[in-house]
């Protein structure tokens, strides 16, 4: 087929549908460097004519490639290869092909966004023009004093803006001096652990829970204590009964990560009571409470804290974009001096120019308008994915969990299916699906009824029902091709 610079034919008897055969061959041509970045591919009409298939078959193949970032439609200019240059490289030598691959770490974010990637906001909906003007203006107005060493705790203007925002949206008051700007959630944990934790300290962790949190506490020599999560959130009575003398508890009360449940008021009060009696610390990870689809965002656990035991962690990565590398932590008054003393060992990693830009973005009202738009948009995009999943899978195979907010969708799988294997196969095919079982704190056998079994998927960058249908069809095909469910998809 001359337009491609290579020749291939389709096999109607092959188990893969024709559109997937086209998808696989074009993708392979891009990955092996036969199709270069910026080169034009045949139109849908032309390719359908040459292969002798319906236009819809080619449209489905191109749709999948576009959703994954391999192709880009440029209107009348045609459809172009848009994959990174690093993919359009010569085919590896036989020796390179036989080299063992490093295992994929499902918790590490991809260099570029992949379908279903967790923690990634809607990049297409961020007001980039406004942000660019703000940063450009900040850069033009750089003063001589701005060129020196930046404050270790974050610039004062941003700390003050965050304090005002938290009072308005999260229901608690704090002084700017209690706020420490960090280069994301991991540096927030590093600051807290380095300042307060002693090796061997017990830490209550939600099970299942965010793997990064588990990894940090394990690396610091803490003793992770798995606490089950039910429909009311972390099971505090269970934790008090079995591990009363822990020194920390890490919770996501507004929207539990990953199950999406909200911690009940009785559990919140029990947790605060335990912390006050034990002089323990509660780390409230409020990672995406801004995105609630029904009603206003729930009050934070910090707003109920009268004894100064809650350390509140927030981030701009989910509400703006991850490349900012900016988060913050609010500590009780009693810890300000101790945290300040530790700051020289763990300086703020967010450049002052970016901090100043975020400050202006908040103070000019862009931040609040953006959050309002995103709540509506995410409710719509979650609906796309939920509808596609319900159409592709029967309820006895996969069910979508009910959630009031957040930017990831959680599903439950039939107990006979292996979520870790499904997720592994999906990642190898370019879908950033994660398995609930990979988020366990206490590892359990597949036959243990307490073992979480489901799939996690991000949806903010699914911009249409058509895209959702194509991606879910691909996921369903991966599951079917893997031989894990026979005749269970619709």
C-alpha cells in the first residue's frame, strides 16, 4: 500500500476484528519508525477503498489511535502521525529485542498521558492562555530581590492566598505561617515524616490505600498498620481495638482513595477522639475534594479539629495541572517551629515564579471559576465512561461503584477474575488501568473475601462518548483476548 510506504492485508478469519487489525498494523508502523512524526496517513475514504472495508471500520481504528495520541486530525490538512519522536525510531536489533524488560510499575505516572491515567486533570480544559499571560507578566516584572534564594517555606503571598482559599472552601481558619509550600504530595510526606516520625512508629493506613503513602512510611522505618475501609470510610473502631498506640493515621476522608467513599461523621469524631487521647497525628490527604458533583464540597476533617491533631495536605496538581509540582501542608500551631527547623533539610521545590503565578491565578478569581467549570465537566466525562462500561460489560462481570465526586472511577469485578492480571495486560496495550489489589496494604490471597478486586480508571481526558466507547471496547477486547472471561461481555 504505497500511501503508507508498507503493505499489509487483512484476515477476515482472524479472531481480532478488522478495525483492530488496522489499528495494530498502523501502530506497529509508528512504533518501528516506518511512519514518522508529522507524516500524513491516508484519508478514511482512501484507506477503506484500498482495503475493501467499510469507512466505519477505518474510522474506529483511527479513533483508537487518536485517543492514544498516535494520530492527530488536522481538519482539511488531513490526519497526521503525532506520536513522540522517541517512538518513531528504527526497529530494535534482535539482541535488543531479546533483552529482558524491566517490570512495569503501575504506580509511576507515564511520561505522557495515557488513556485512563489516574491523577491527571482535564489538560484540554485548563485555561492555558490565561496562565501563560500570568506567568509572562510575572517574569517581566521580576525584581532584583526575586533573583536571590527563595524562602524555604514558600513565598508569603501564596501562603496567604492558600489560607484565604481554605477558609472559604474547606471551612477552617489558619495563619499563613502554618502553611508550608512543597513540590507535591511526596515532598509533603517527606517534610512530615522527617520532622515527626521515629523509626518503628505505628501508622494507620487505609486498606486499600494510596501506594505512594505506603512506600514513604515503609522507607522511613514506620510500621504500617492496615485498617479496612467500608461504606463509612476507615474502620476506626477496628483500628482502636487492634492498634490503639499508633502515632499516625493517614486518611482521605472526603473521597477515599481509591474506593471513593466518604468518611461518616461518627468515624471522623472517633478518629479525632483517639488522636487527642493518644497525642497522635492525623494526616488528612485532601487530594481532590474540590470535585464533588452533588452539592458543595464536604467540610474537611481539619475543620472539626479542636485539639490541634490534624495535619492537612492539599495539592494544585489535581485542580490545575501536575507539571506545577506544587502542593502544601497546613500544620497545627504547636508544630510550626518544629517544621520550620526541618525546612533547611528539605527546601521548597516549587520555583518562586510558579508560586507567584499560582498566587495571581487564585487572587484574580481564575482558580474559582476553573473549579466551577471542572465540576460540571467531570460529571459529564464520568458519565461518558460509566455509560460505555455498562454497555460493554454485563453486571455479573463488572460493576461501576457509586461515587459523589473525584477524578477517577472505581469498578468492582467478579470474584473469579484477577484484576492485577487484567490491569497488567491493559498497561502492556497502552491503557493505564490500575488494579485495586495493587493498592492493598496487607497482601491477601486471591481467594480472601477481603481482597479488593476491581479496576481504577481516570476519566478527565475522555472528551466524548465516542472516545469512551472506543477505549472501553479496547479494554473489553483485551479482557476477552486474555481468556479471562468467556461470553461474559455483552
